[in-house]
């Protein structure tokens, strides 16, 4: 199935097979929803007003994995806004980091919107200036060592001090648009692991980067690099009220 985006079309996902049996998602393995086929049925309206309570959230059982429904709905809203403005080149992939969850939980979700698969669900760090177990403080400032919320597009890869890494471009002025120059990138770190989470109750923290487990560095980066959408969520009232991607009427 292909999911197509048109500026004046609304996309609904219509299930054609009922959910049968349960689905269990491992740390990182792709799960194909063989019993949950869906078809795209466009109707005349704007794509950015897409119904955010569509089939994938339920069929992938994302609530049971801890992903906030608000995070999913916000992610779709901004994703469609970025599609309309031509900021996304790899439009089948949507990555969500849910900072409403503690770092001891798997709070990075990589979703293939076209095939209907949850490709990865694993641990991800936040900046040490943002908190210990939970990320509650955010900043766009240099040397803050804090994470930045909001929407990003993935850029190019490079080999740096953390090995294979992925640059990010913040798409929200005043919220995360310093990310590229701050060196906020996706890289791996030994302190991001299930063992760390179990032993300490939280994983290690970065200088603001969303660091991921070393074993998953290459497959995740290869999947999301070069123009896909990444959304970093927190139930942060300031962000929710100031994001122009979530509130297009803000001037």
C-alpha cells in the first residue's frame, strides 16, 4: 500500500481486516501487520487536517508501548504541515521521541507510514540539562546541554567522535532552529542501554543529543537519514502554544 500526500486531499486509512491475535514488538525488530491491511481513500480537504485518530495508532498498539496519543497526534499535524511546505523528502518515515516517558522506557518510535510497520522502538537519551529520569527543561540555546522539542528533518551523515552520526535540522524558529549549529545529532552511546536502565533506573544523558543504543546506530540512521521527519514531544505548555507548526495561525 502506498500513502500519497496531496495539498487538497484528506487521507483516511480504512481497515479492511479486523485485528486478530496480539502483536508483540521487540527492542528493534520490524513487525509486519499482515492481518491489518489498509487502503487509502482520499476525499476533498487539506492534507494537514488529516484525521489524527487513524488506524495506525491502534493497529500498532502504540498505547501499550507507552507512546502518548497526544505525541502521535502532534507528530501527524506537524508532519503534514512540513509535507505541504516541501520540507520532507522521505515522506514514508515518521520518527517520534516521547519525552513524557522516563529514560528507563523505550521512547523512540520509528514508523513506516506506508507499509504500516513499527520499525524501531528503543531507548533514547535526553540532555543532562533537561533532567535526570525525566526531561522537563528544554532550550534552543548554545551550551545549555538541554534537549530541544519540536520538529526536525534529518540531514546528512558523517563520522565524528561518536562514530557514525546523523545531523538534524530544526524546523521551528526560536524552539530548535539552533540544533544544526549546536551539533545536536543522532549518535550512539554506551550509556544508552537496557542494562543501564535496569541497574540505575535511568540511562545516561547527553549534551543535548538524542543518543541511541550502539547496536541500533546503523540501522536506525540508515532508515531515517536524508529528509525524514523527526518529532520530539513533551507535554510542555509553552511549546504547545508557541509552535507554528501546531498552531498555523500564529504570526
